[in-house]
């Protein structure tokens, strides 16, 4: 059984920063699994923001150079540092484990 809990969302002005966290729990070895952040804006499909395995990370084109994904295996936690946020980054952000398990999501709103 896997549980993913996101936190860190909120309202931020354009150009601002937020750091999302996703804490994983359950009967599995966290370090063995890929982790990802996805987002879904109203009326749009869910899209990959960033993913990370033990040795490499991958980013969606729209966030490259602005977002950074990282993980802390001893804490079973993955992070998403989001800098220079834009209104088009507004969405519900979801944490994903190994392509199979999802968190409940956290709202990010970028607006002046």
C-alpha cells in the first residue's frame, strides 16, 4: 500500500517561487522507484512537469531552466523547486510514484 501526500502549494505572484514536497509512505523501498510531478490545469490534460530516478532527472519543455526536481531518499520525499513562476504554471500539481500511484494534489496559483 502506497500513500503520497503533497504540500507546499499556494498563491504566488508572477516571478515568485514555491517549493512543493511529496512524502511517500508504505511497504516499499523508496529509493528504487522513479518519482514524478505532474500538473493539470482546468480544461487541459494532465502533463508531466518533471521526473527523477536514482541518477537522472527529466523536465517538460515549459519548465526547463525554472523548475528543479530533487529527492531525499532517507526521508522518502521528493521536492519540486519552482522559480520564476508564470500565470500559465497555475494548476493542480500531483506527485506520482513509478507511474502507478498518485497523491491528492496541491493547488498552485500564479497571479498578481
